C-alpha cells in the first residue's frame, strides 16, 4: 500500500515538473507580438504591413512561419537580420524603400521557401546576399532598379526553382551570373534594357523549362541565342518593339511546346526559324504587323494545336496555309484586315474547335458558308463575326442565318473575262509585249497565267505576271512563241482566255556579206523594228578605203626619206655610224624607287 502511494506521489511531482518546464519553454518561444504588428498564433503569422516601420522589428516570435513586412519604409537589411527565425517559411519585404541589403543578411533562414523583394529601390545585389538559404525555391526581385547581375550572384541558391526579375533596368548580365542555379525551372527577365540576348549566362541553366523576355533592345534575334537549353519548353518574347526578324537558326537546339512573340515588329511569320519545332503545340504571334499567312509553309509543325495572331495586319490567309496540321483545333485571328477565310486553308476543319474571326472586314459570300454550317461545333469566344463589306448584309451576324436562307444570302458570282475573243499577236524579236486579261466576278477573281510549258508564270523574270492581271514579255525572243493561257478564278469557279504569241527572229541574208550588229550606237538614232542598226558595206567601198589609206602612208614615208637625203648632203662629211645610249626596261624596273644610277647600254647603228 505504501509502495502504491509512493508511486502516485512520484507521478504527481513528475507531471508538475514537466508542466513547469513547458511553461518556461513557452515563455521563451512565444514572445509578445511586436508593436504595429498583428500576430496569428494559429497560423504562426506575423503581419506588420502598413506599419510605417523603418527597420525590421526586434523580438519576433521564433516559431513564426509567415512574416509580412510590406508597405513600410524599411531602407536597409543588415547582416544576420533574421538569424533567430529558423522556422520561417515565407518572408515578404515588397513595397518598401530598400536600397541596401548587406552580405549574409538572410543567414539563419534555413527553412525559408519564398522570398519577395519586389517594388523596392535596389540597384545592385552584392555577391553573398543570398547565403544561408538552402531551401529557397521562389525569389521575386521584380520592379526594382537593378542594373547588373554579377558573377555568382545566385551561387548559394541550389534549390531555387523560380526567379521573377521583371521591370528592372538591366544593362548587363555577367556570364557566370546564374552559376549554381541547378534547379531553376522558370526565369522572368521582363522589362530589360539589354541590347543582346545573354546567351552565355543562359547556358548555365541546363534545367530551365520556361523563359520570359520583355523589351529587349534588339532588331534581330541572333543565331543560336538559346543554345544548351534542351529542356526549355516555353519561350515568351514580348514588347520588343524593334524586333523585326528572327535569324534562321535563332531557335536552333530548342524543343519548345509553347512559343509566344507578341507586341514586336515582325512583318512576316518566321517560317524558317520555326520549321524544326516539331513538338510545338502553342504559337502566339499577336500584335505584330504580319500581313500574310502563306500556303504550305507551316506543315513541319506537326503537333501544332493553337495559333493566335490577334491585332495584326493580316490581309489574307492563303489556301493550304494550315495543311499538314492534323491536330489543329484553335485559330484566333481577331482584329485584323481579313475579308474572308476559306475552308481550303485548313488540313481539315473537322478538328477545329475554336475560331476567332471578329473585328475583321468580312465579305459575307460563299467562301464563309463552311463557317456557318459548322457553327454547332465551333466556339467563337462570345464574339461572333459580322459582315462588313457586303452592302446588303452589312452589320449582320451571319451565324444567325437559317439553313434555308443561306443559298440566297451567302453567294458568289463566277468569274468572266472581258473581251473574251482569242488573241493572236505577232511581234519582231527584241520588242516588249503586254497582254491584258481583265475579269469580273464576286468575289473579285485572281488571275493566273500559264506559259507554253504549261507552268504558272511568276511575277519576276523577263516574262512575268503583273499584279494588275496582265502579262509582260520583255525583249521577246523566238523561243517565247507559243500559246499562253489566262485563268481567272474565285470560289465560284473559273474562266480562261487563250493567247498565241509569234516572235519573228532577225532575217539572215547572203546579199549583205558584212553587217555590223550593235557595234555603233547613236543616241539620236531611232532603232529599227528589230532593234538593230544595219550599216550597208560593199567590196567597192572597201577597196576605195584601202587605196586611200595606202597612198597616204606611202606619201608620208617618201617625204621623210627625201628630207633626210637633202639634210645629210648639206652637212658636208657624212657620218656612217651613230651611237645611241639607252637604259634597258629591266634595269629601270629593278631600280625603281632606288637612289642609285641605272646601268646604261649603248647601241651602234650604221647609216646607209
């Protein structure tokens, strides 16, 4: 019995001791909430925002998990500023007036995962500032005045996965700035004044998956700008108002699934840089002055599902523009200058699920019948297209037409070539010929010329199809002869007009044994029909000219000999020899530029 009482007393004293120790421990860790702050003991959060604080408060509870110091007037973080907050997970210092962060200011925050320093006045981050943050995964230093990233700025952040450095004033990023960021997956460098892509610095980020650039000061994206970023899947380039072109190999080495180039100055779709991106699913080229999407140039993007080109200058999407894109399901070309979108532009409209056509000057005719008939399967994003160029249907939502109304409303008129009489033209070699082919129809038909070799004629070259529908044959040659065909076509059909051309070559005749072709050209002379100047010469004329020349030469030589004869007689004794001194050409060449005397040779000549 006594033993039971003793055990009971021992247990009571032990419980009291543990209670006393717990109270003492709690009194040490649960410090009172600092002034101007609000503490939540359940969430272990200390909120000191909008407290007009100029420094980080002292005596913060050591078990704090979340610390909010936003919207204060903190200017400096000193060495080991947070050394007692070993359990802190989230630290927010945004919206202060911070200018200086001392080296090792965050020492002790061994559990910190998120650090926000946005909207301060930092100009430079000294190397070693981020020491002591082994578990940090997210860093936000956007909206500061940072000018440069020095070598090894982030070397201690081996667990960092996300960096937001938007809206800074970067002028240079050192080649080793990102050394140590072995786990980084997302990087935002928006709002830079960089005049070149920091290619060398980016090569340190082998695990990067998402890269965002904004306001780069470049006109052309150079070749191999993103080499060694094999894991990069998302690239965003935005608001680079000087960016006009992408070099052919600018995206070489990337395996992107998402590419965004918006608010730039691209005048054309960068077909060549894109062609190797066979894994690309999402492409956004909105707000660029792109005027055409040409046919058969996007077929290499086998997996492309979405194309956004909003707010551009699109005038036309060619037939076959999306051929080869078997998985294409979204096209957004709102706010452009398109008058139509033909079904022939697509590989198959069966896969299309979303279509943005609003805010385009659409002509409501038979070319848009396919859109109306597929309206149950298409999502127009709440902005249905309207008719703009059709007087009868202007302002109508043509998607509201019933199936019975469509044949009488969305119509086209087959092309008709005016002056449909077959033409036969004969011309001399060297002349220029222009064939006219005027056509009418609704919509306005396009005109194509077929040459004698049954191939379409291009708008360049000596024989070229002009933009106004005519055909020009410059400096016609006999081999240009043959049958040419003008074909006018639109969505309702086509019409054609044959034209025959015969080119007469230069005649060859034996009656004129000597003919000068193109040797003499007189600006005031008018060329003949064949474009050559023929000057007639015969044998008599040639003999007379030769005789006159020979007599003139013989007379001159005779006078010279007579003069020398009388001159020698008048001098008395005749010299039978003459010595002539001369300098050989080789000696002159070897002594050229020197100051020595050249060796002189002598020649003795006997006079008869």
